[in-house]
C-alpha cells in the first residue's frame, strides 16, 4: 500500500475525491453537512482566531471557516490538492509543505487547528509525527479539532472483518484509542461528537434525506457517539 504521504499526488485522485467521495448527495457529503454545524459551533467561541488547517487538501474545511477567523493558513504536501484549493479560497494563505519534514511554521501559534480525514488514514508513525509538530502550535486556550471517519466500534468493524478475509487492511481507530493518542502528545479531549449509525451502503439505495434525518437524531444522543462511524474530537492543551 502506498504511504499516506504520497496518496494524493495524482490529479485523477484529486478529481475522484471531489466528484465522487464528496460529490453532491454522496454519503460523505451528507456527513459534511453535519460536520459544518459542529465546526461553526466550536469556532464561534474564537471570533478573532488564528487558524491552521493541516492537510487542507482541496480546501473543503478552510474555505468554510476562513470568513469566520481573522487569519487562516492551510498546509498540504500535494501540489494537485492545493491547486484545487487555491481556486476556492478567498483570503487564506496556502503552503505546499510536509510539516513533519520541514516545519516552516515553527514558532507560530494558532487558536484553532483542524485536521480532517488525516489521522485515521495516516500510518501510526506518521500520526505521531503529525501530532508532535501540531501540539506546540496550539495556543494556550486554543482548540485542536480532528475527526476519525472509521470508528472501530461502529459498523466499520464489519468492513474491517470483510477486508481481512481477503488479506487486506482497513484503517480504524476507537474513541478510547484516539484519546490515548492525543494524551501522549500533551493534549486532552474536552468534547466529542458522533455521526453515522446507519451503514453507509444504505445511503446508496434508500432515501438519503430520511436516513440523514435519522442519523441526525441519533447524533443528539450522547451515547451514540461511541458507536458512530465518524467522531469529531475537540481537544485543548493538557
């Protein structure tokens, strides 16, 4: 399997990401509608924030948040991803760099740091490298927001077992596993939100609006975050 650092370098991969994975009406697009509400709620506490989006990709998250902060910076190591992002942002600074190899932002602090669809996809050693670089950049009263779009104890487990039958590996990480990972880098989880009780394949065959409504209802019940497919973590310095 190609290392995650090299997984989004081809133009065709970027086009698939935008038109299929996050295409209008897709499961991930539905999940993004929910994620935006969580981001809006958290960022509202920082009206003059310095913001860093790590692994900004095609700009989905930073484009949504840049008008809500005073300064926004996005970093990614994919030229193709950033080319797409540059067409979308209006006031953000975008930097092509792998901070784990070349920390061009050394010494800078941010009130908000996001990393969506990054940590789950990364190899364990890369996760440590990323958090080692990001943790010192989090301001004293700032928040680090990341997601795990493959909770071990959601219906993802069925997919993991299916992959194993064919000798393949599917990334997954539990709520407790993510908390331990964060704590090892001097941060702590202060809030978590979950979405995605209904299995993703059903969104292909049943009315999406009805399924999204049900998932949104489940998301309001605190217990269900532990078994939701997608979990958003909000962290502060320990």
